[in-house]
């Protein structure tokens, strides 16, 4: 895929994105715009939105002890190391009190268990353990409200294919307008296109709206390996009211692969009802979709579970042919890019 098609900036107007509409039964597609989404909805439909909120998960600090080092004293190489910036990329809380977090730490090899990292705002993290895949467990000391501290000092965790530093406007644009529940380190990107006006237009067509919560982890970007049979797990929740809305719908229109993952997981645990927990469901070609009737999704990275989910729902040949069309027509790809509606 041409690298220049990877969107590096969001559009000024959320709803101005292009939308490739793919018709599964007819095996065809057509070029539309996202603002036309309400035209494809009607009474009996239920839009399912993921209301997870991205928090500023990238924290930049310095090793403890730096301020006590006299200027010009000591080994120059040691002094340079102590002043080097440390990045702590938060993944998920791992303790009941919410003070211990799984994180990626850079430079990880230079930061052993017992090391402390100072941030601004009186926040400090102590490395207390090691996890799989190079992860660390860090325990925070300082403010009682950690999420408030993260909001003040953290950086927006833009995906690795966006080749720039985060900017102030990313705090608003790398977030859906209906985000409520803190916990994601990557945005549920299909929802980024919605505005309050588009949601009102969907309701005006007779469609209902339901919300699920799935906290998106870094596993969403992980490439798959040949023969892989399991997938990363993510925490999700559907409450009783929204489960009833989904259960009563004639057609469920899932907004994003995370919404699909949530509702299909719920059915595999039983009937559509209030549920919460970890899901490692792997939706790939050949699997059955028990709830999802239509899917709105962005264009995804090659060799990822997200693209496999789209191929499973649309059919591999049709999905990949639609992707080739999107490349030919210069659609914008990935998180800040355009979208696809599969009906």
C-alpha cells in the first residue's frame, strides 16, 4: 500500500470522510461520503458504538536522582544517561487499587526493577516487576487521582504509522464525540467520523443507538503470525439497558471492529445480556457472526486481526478487492483516514 495514503492528519470536518459502501450479497461497492450514512439506516436498525475513551497514555519523565547530580561532576556518559528522557507507555491497570500498571518502558534494558521515574505534577513511578513481551509493571506514587494526573502531563498515544508528535488538537480529534469511559490506548477509529449532527440524523431515520465499552489495547496493531490461533485480550462491558437495545434490533450495525468484538463475545458467553470481562475472541474467515448485521470500519493494517475480521464478515475476495479499489481511488487509510460500510 502506498505510504502516502496513510493519513497523518485528521480532516477539519469529522463527517467529511469518504465512505466505501460494500454490498456483500451483490459482490459490489460504490463510493459515498460518511455524511450519507443515515441513508443506509431505518427503523429496526441499532447502531452499536464503543464509548471507551482514549487517555494520554504516553508519560515522559527522567530517572530519579537527576536533580541531585552536581553540574559538571561525575562521569559525562553517566550524567548524559541520567538526564535522558524516559518514556512510560501505559497499557492497563493490573491491581485492585489502580496504582499498579502494565507498561512499556524506554529505554527498558537500562531501567531495572527498583528504578524510579520522576514526572512533573508530583507523580513518580517505581518499576516493580517484569511482564511478557518486554512489559514492565510500574507502581505510581503521588496524586490520588491518577487519570487526572495523566490528563495533565500525558501525551496522546498516536499510532506508530502517524509519523509526527502529538499536537494539542489530537486530544480532541483522536477521540470520539461520545467517549465516556477512560481506558483505551488507541481510538476505536470508526467512531471518529461521527458528529452530534450525524447521530441525530441516524435517529431521525428511525435507528436506535446502543453503547458498549471495550478498552482498546496495543494488541490491535500487532501483526499476526502463520498458524496463530489465539488473540490478545481486551476488557469489555455491555450493561443491561444496551444489551436489550441490541437484542431487540432487527439489524445490528456495529461501528468498528471493537464493537463487533464486544457483541459477538457476549453471544458466545450466552444470550445478549449484561456482561463484562476479558475477551480474546478471534474472528477470522470461516467463523459465524451471530449478532452483527452490518459493519462500519476504517481501513486497517495488512496482516492484522482487524483486517481478518473484515475479511471474515465481507468475504476475503470481496474485501481485498474493495481495498484495491480504495488504493486506486486514493482513499485515506488507517486511524485518521476514510471508512468502509459493509452491508
